């Protein structure tokens, strides 16, 4: 299952790098925040969170932990769900004015990603758009470290506490893009499953499919040996393609999703399921933080770019809004039928990790087997039935494909190449499933 996939290729990478934060996982771990900060030598902190969490018990745990260690902190909660370049620059200004010696983020992906991007600007200046890869930005390299960062996840999907990327919407283009650098990897990650106890079912479902797709995309990504070799270690990013380390984390995350996703959505008192989903999200973050995602995430950005007049149950966000995990999974069954042609063995293995029924099937059926299992999980957790159910129809296909085709970093990480027509065909196959 392992080595053959990573055979050397001409001009391809011959090594891969693994990086993760110092990670603490477990119920009650958030209460360790103050001691963790003190051990880093931090005495003055900006605490990033969102406006909802700021008023609740989770942030109060963080506050009391910092107060107990006599650590000075200010709270920045002007966070936009699905952060954009304007909200990031506002956060960077606040960070520069505060002059802290470290940053703590307590929240979901929007909070953690805002903190990463703001720290980048505060440390190295410029505008966030400059750091996106060309042709979206100028590809300005991140020249060095940022402040120490303790990232505390409060949702079971993002994995951002363990990655060296931040996903930011560029308002001018109304689309999300990625900034990546090992320098913005958090110093410490704290993952406390009790933060998810009160999450509504639709939020758990969306987060769960985000973790599932992170893991599935990592496991089926183009092998690191098929990406061009970068000889300067300082210029290497951690988005490097599938590799044996990411495989380990991705496999376990898929097994968790296959076993616990339906349970965690159905019953908010099922702490076994929800704790495992939190661990799965962290594992999937570790996996894609060291390999990168591919087509489902690339195509999700087309969905959130062109969405109109839609809201989602259990989310207090104004229209238009489609939760990230839902925007990713609605096209995934169609996508994996397409990518399975290139690497059927990997796709069949991944389907097996998800407890798919492969009785009587062989590798040529891998795409169907995997797609069918994803659809089963979607139906059992009340996920929208494809693109039709989130406001799209056949008339939107070309625009969706054109939007997603700009996500060249993610497209290049897929196991099978795709052009505009291929993207159109995948979107067409994702209009509905049942």
C-alpha cells in the first residue's frame, strides 16, 4: 500500500518534510492555555476569537487560564466568518498597535486563519494580497518567522491549528485563495473536544465532511515524488503531495469519519463520537498540512464565489453563505469518480477506510464504490443533495468551472490532470445524486 506509490520520477522530489505544532489533545486541555503561554515566555498577548465565542464559556476558560498566570491580554473579536483581505488587514493593524509578544487564537478556521494572516502582515508588512501566488498576487515570499502562536480549535473540521496555510477571500475577486509558508505554522496547538459539545448537528456535519475531504484528498493526492524537486530547503512548502507520513494520519481520519460521523451528527450527547471527530479533524489537519488538498477544495471555492441568496441551518451568518464543509462535499462524489481513473488502488483503499461496501467490486469500480459511500454519508447526515440543493443549476456550470480553474495550486496536486471541460463535467455530475 505504501512504497510503490512513491517511486522516484525524473525531476521529481526525492524527499519530503514533516512539520506539526507541539500538540495537546484532550478534554480539559484548554485550561492549560495560561501555563502553555507562560512556558513560551509570553507576558502580553492578543487573544483572537469571534463575537459569538467572546460571550460564551469557552473563551471564559481561556481568560481565566491566562489570568491565573498573570498574563496580560487583549481580546480581538472583529473576525469575519470566511475572512477576507479587508478583515485581515484590520486585524493586522490591531495587532501592530497592541505590540504583543505572542498571539492566541480560540475558534474555528476563520479565527485561526485570521490570526495567521494578521501575524504575517504585522511581522513583515505589505498587503495580504501580495503574498498570494501569481497570477492572483505577486508571490511575495514570507521572509521569516512571525510571533509565537497558540492555536486552540473549537470546531471538529478545520485542522487549521496544525497547518502552515491560511485561506483568505480576496474581495476584489470575491474568491478564496491560499497563502502558505512554514513560518505561519502555529507554535502550539491545543485541541479540547469539550469545545464541540454544544455544536448543532448541521455544524458537526459540515465540519465532519471538511475533515473527511481533507483526509480523502490527502490520501489520493499526487505523490510528492511527482512534484518538481525544490533543492533549497528554505524554499520548500509543506504542500508537497501525498507522502507516507500524511498517509498515516489521513487513513486514521478516514476510519474515524466512516465510524463516527453519522453518530456525532445524530446525537450531541454521544461524546465518544464527537471526541473522535475532533481527533479526526486534527489528524486530517496534520495530513493536509503536510501534503495539500486537491479538486474538492478547489471546486468548493467556485461554489462560494458564485453562491447567491442562501443561508444554512444552525449558522448565524447572513446570506449568501454556504458552510465550507458543505461547499466541499457537494461536488466530491462526482470528483472522485473522475480522479479514481488515475489511481484506482488508492481510491479503493480510501473507500475501505470509510467502511464502503465493496463486495463484488474490483479496482476498476473504485470511483463508483467511493462515490456511493460518500453519498450514503451525505444522505444519513442531511447534507444538501448536490449543487442543485445549494442554488446552482446547469446554467451555472461554465462559470463555476472558470472560477475554480484559477486554483492552480490545488489542481496541480490532484492525481489526474483536469482542464476547463473536465471541471465542467465534474460540476455537471454533481448537480444531484438521489
